């Protein structure tokens, strides 16, 4: 209900009131991921009139829900470690499965074993 009310307010040219409506709803929630998502929605309304405040809202939203949009700055990302073991296993499988890397139809014989990957 609050989302629809916020949308209606924004559609009539009142994005600040739309953001305030979402904030009132967020104040009643204990569910952090939902609160983060609503804060992302709030940032979309705030951006129309105050981009800095919208970015600050996104910084907070990411802290509550990692799946929301990232702000332009203010959130440091963690470097993902390379999946070397998986990459080596995939390369070995592909080298054994295909005679030539440029042709998908150049399959090698699997020695009587059925492949889990079916050709198209």
C-alpha cells in the first residue's frame, strides 16, 4: 500500500512526499533486506530533487540489502578471489571434450561414456 501511495505522490510531482511516505514505512520494519530495498526506492524518488541525498540513501540501503543498486561512491567492494580450481577443471573438461576450441561440432569420442552436456 505504501509503495502505491509513494508512486501516486511522485506521479503528481511530489517526489519528496513520496520519499517521506516510504521512510514512514521503513521506520516500522525490522526486516533489513526489505528496508534496504525500500530505501533504494526512496533514493529513486529523492534523486529527482536531491541527488546527494539519494546517494546517501543508497549507501545505507547497501548496508541493509546487498542486492540493491550501488551508489556512485561510499561503498567499498571486496575483491572476489579467482576460482582457479574450477577454471582448471573446466579447461581440462573442454580440452578432453573438443578436438578444436573453435568448433563446437569437433567433439572427441568420450570412450563409451555418456557426456552430461548434450550438443545442440
